[in-house]
């Protein structure tokens, strides 16, 4: 017997929220990356061997359970000198940003964002009904403290600051962050310390004293765990209570949770990796200066370089030489600028060879640029 054909469904495509209709899909250029990865500011080498050991011991049975985040939050909080209710683990800092925006931003609210900065703030802001207020840095790309203070209004609800910032590598000082927190007591001040280890300065201790400060950290950069998706938010208990209502209880998976304590314990691995990158950054700065390319001072594991009108060709030539770098030309105030992640000294020697070939081929540097 033949089955009757299903009744035709009237073709109506359900419409998403208006804000979603005006959003663009964001596709970071993640394809074909089996080269020297100087494009996403990741650790370019490996995570701690202790993390690998723990991963190897995870059994099939372990994977059958739902992940339990609280015991690991307690360990992380102790590591940071905070109480467990002040810390929430997240699926990378990206989830932390998303959840914070969903928790606090309403129609009519303003999100203050010094730009250029990390792309995902704008992506997640565009999914809310809040109004994005970009605060453009001057040509030196230093933190625009005066302009930011001047942009605070009674409607300011979140001020999001990457510190160090990407793609510039510039920083806001502790005094400047305190000034902002005091000038906008009605707003949440998010300080995203994704690149903390390369800078060495933090305001995470201030979450015990300031009622409106929230600090984000990631395990994607110095720790070398970008693939596991691990981040955290630290803030006053009163704010974190709201955040936990929105945060999924299962968004940090059990592999990530198992790897976090050994990653934290192995501080000598982080110390080694960070000092290696800082030495490599010093050498790479010298190579850029010798080539007479304009660069911006960086407190992180990357450097923004002015390549000029041939930026796309430069990125293509670097890829052809086996080195991935990131064109930031479409960022506000960044036309012609390319961001180069710093890896180990050995890796950066390869990068310098590729750089010098590209410079020669395109006649870059100094007056020629
Ligand atoms: C400032 C900043 N915050 C957060 C992230 C992303 O962190 P995660 O991998 O934990 O989502 C990045 C990644 O480039 C970044 O530059």
C-alpha cells in the first residue's frame, strides 16, 4: 500500500524579532588554518601538559553525566581571592558578554563602547534593544578616557572595556577604570581582561569593593584552551545573582570543567609561555621598527601594524608564506591596519622572514608606504 502524501503546509516563514532581522551573521575567518596562527591571538603552541593528562583520563562513563560547575567555581574563586558566589564560569568570555547584555540591557538603555575593540560586543549588543554608543579613540588608539566620561548619560547601562584592548593593545589604567565606575554608578562597568597575563595588571580585586564592576577572564589566550570554550565573570554577589538567572547551568561542558583545575595549578607553564611571548614581542617590535612600519604600543600578545592601502595583498602574501595574520581594516579608525599575534620566538622568526618578503614585494615601509 502506498502512503498518502502529507498535506501541504502553507508556506509562511516565521519571522524573528525585529532586531534579529537587522543583524548580520558574523563569520570569523576560521577556515584553512593549518599554518602559523598569528590571526586570532590564541596561544600558538599548546596548553599545559597537566591538562593533557587529565583529558586522557576522562572515561566514556564520565561523559554520560551532566557537568557540575559549582565545585570548579569554588576552586576558581579561591584562586582569584574571591568567594564562590562572586564567580560564574561561562562558555568562553563570549557567553559571558552575551549573558551580561541579556541580563542588563533594555530598550532605551545605552551601551558605551570605546572603539575600535573586540567585535563580539557589537554583535551581542545588536541582538538587544539597547542603543550602542561607540566612543572612537584618537589616531594614537590610546584609551579615550575624556570622550568616554563625556559620553556617560543617565541612560548608560553598560560600559564595556577590553583591557588590554584588541586590536590596539592599549590599556586603561586602574585610576581611569575607578574614575569611570564612580562617574557611572547606575551602569555596569565590564572590564574584559582576556589578555590579563600579558599585561599583568588587574582590577579583579575591586569587585569586592565596587558595586558596579564586573570582570571577565578567558582561558582561550595564555592558557591555550580556546577549543574548550572557558571563561568567567567575577562581580559583586548582587549583580552575579541576576547573571545566574540568565546563564545556562550546563553551558560549560565537563571536559572543560575537568581541565580547569590543572590549568590553574600549573602556574609555571603560564609563566613560561607569557615570558616567551613577551620576549618574542620585543624582538618582533624591533623587526617592525627596522622595516619602518608604524605600530602601536601593545600590552598584549599581538601588535597592530599600519600596512596601508595594500593591506589585503599583504595578508594574502603572508598566508602564501605560511603565516596567518588578521586584517582589521574594517574596524573603526583602522583602515590599512593588520593585527599580528605574537607566538614563540622561534615562530616569530618565521613571521619576520615572511614579513620582510612581503615588505619587499609590496615596497612597504617608510616613505614608500
Ligand atoms: C577582548 C576579548 N575578549 C574576549 C575574547 C574571546 O574570549 P573567549 O574565547 O573566551 O570567548 C577575545 C578573543 O579574541 C578578545 O579579544
